[in-house]
C-alpha cells in the first residue's frame, strides 16, 4: 500500500512512519514544512500528485492549553485541516484515518453504584466536548465523516512515545531530581503506547471496515495511578506522589474527568491492545529503565 502520513514529524507520526515502513508499505511522510494542512489548495495538489491508497491524518495542534487560548485557530487546524485531508483523499479514491481523542467526550461517566465497575465510553456514545481542543477534534471527526465515506475515526488517549518528552519521562525526571510530585486523581483515561497504536492502525487499514474505533491500551486509570505504576516499575517505589484534584492544578484547558474508552469495534475486527500496565513495562524495557522483579 502507498500510505501518506501527515504530521509525520510529530510523536505519533514518526512512530507510524517507522511501523508502516517496517511492515513493507510505501510511506510518504509529510511534515508541516512540506504540507501545511490549513492550506486546502496545497493539500489537494500534494495528495493529488501522490495518489496514495490511504492518508493517515496525524497532524494536529495538540497544545490543549494553546487551543483554550485560541479556540478559532484550534478549529482551523484540527477541524478544517482534517476536512482538507479527507476531501483531498476522497478525490483520488484514498481512504482516510483521522486520529482523534478521548477529549471529544465530556468525562461525566459515573461509577455504577455498588458495582465497582468503571464505566467507559463505547465508539457510538455521543461526544460532548467540554474544552476547545476536544471541540476542535470533534469538528475534525464530523468533517472527515462528511467528506470521505472511506474513513476510519481512531480515538486514542494519553500517548507515550520513545523520543522527546512524555508524561512518563516527566515523572521519572522529576523523581530523579528529587522534586516533590503532585498528580491528579480525578482525571481518568487509557495510557496508550504509540508503538501499540501504530501496530493497530497498520492492521486496521487492511480491513476496509470503515467506522469509529477506540484504539487505546486496555483498561483506564487515573493520572496518579499511571505515574505511580511507571515510577514503581522503574525503581522509584519509594518516591511519594501527592494525590491532588484538578481544582488544585488549574490550567487554561479543563480536562474531562473520566474518559475511559472501550475498544469494542476493534475487537470485532480482531484488533486488540494489551493492558496499559503491560504497555508501560514494554516501554520502560525498551528504554532500559524497567526494574525486573526479583525471582
Ligand atoms: N499525544 C496524545 O496524548 C494524544 C491523545 C489523543 C489524540 N492524539 C492525537 O494524535 C495525533 C498525533 O499527536 P502527537 O502526540 O503525535 O502530537 P504532536 O507530536 O504534536 O504531532 C502533531 C504534528 O502535527 C504538526 N502540525 C501542527 N499544525 C500543523 C499544520 N497546520 N499542518 C501540518 N502539520 C501540522 C505538528 O507540527 P509542529 O510541531 O511544527 O507544530 C506536529 O509535528 C493528533 O491528531 C492528536 O490530536 C494525541
């Protein structure tokens, strides 16, 4: 397959490019310098010339606080940019994969009383974004679905990727530096290893089963649990992490509270992702940071 990846210099874009190349696809990686997705004419002519089989649209303005400060720009990049990619793909008969977010949901899921069951969003639950970034990603979803019937909407969450910085690196660096750590308990989602997501997307594009997918590592947790698990497995079990609430960590963009996602649609086509705990261990092992249990 010839696959175009937009936002290819980004964290997921780089990982996707590597995974798809290794799988034997012909990959054209487009970074922002090569293609600004807000320019429809440029998007149309670039994708028109390349004539790929699939466009994976990973480009986005991912600074959630920046989006809160400039919501119109967020919609321009994340909403209309996605529409441009979807229309350009449709014109050459290519399918499109739109990378979306858990933040399209309002996060107001509540625990089923006395059940202990953590509720999660399914693929066809109704989005209701509560911040500018989530709104812009939802606009992107709608635009893609209206512009190209051969579309896969792939919602994911809390990515951790090799290279650059991510939540795990931030926690480990702070622990190493002896800084005191405070992490929120009332923000819940699925930590997801970019390598697992890239493998899942590589499998998905072969299916031609267009629709909405929740491709996240299995099971959701709070930010605090995510931090605690990563530090424990990297040898920092003695480093305390204070539990705080979102109210104690005010920021321009309010994250939704509970956006745990379940992967029903992916499972139906044979695509499942391991638990987030196993994924964190695999990530740490790959970085040479995993502390093995004593036998
Ligand atoms: N990271 C997460 O936890 C997470 C969670 C859920 C969903 N997602 C989604 O996953 C996708 C990939 O995210 P990521 O973590 O890889 O983010 P990232 O590292 O910020 O990558 C996004 C890339 O898009 C590029 N971009 C921004 N504006 C552009 C434009 N107008 N034209 C072309 N390219 C542009 C960025 O370039 P510059 O760096 O030059 O701006 C960057 O290289 C995004 O769609 C994001 O919404 C991410």
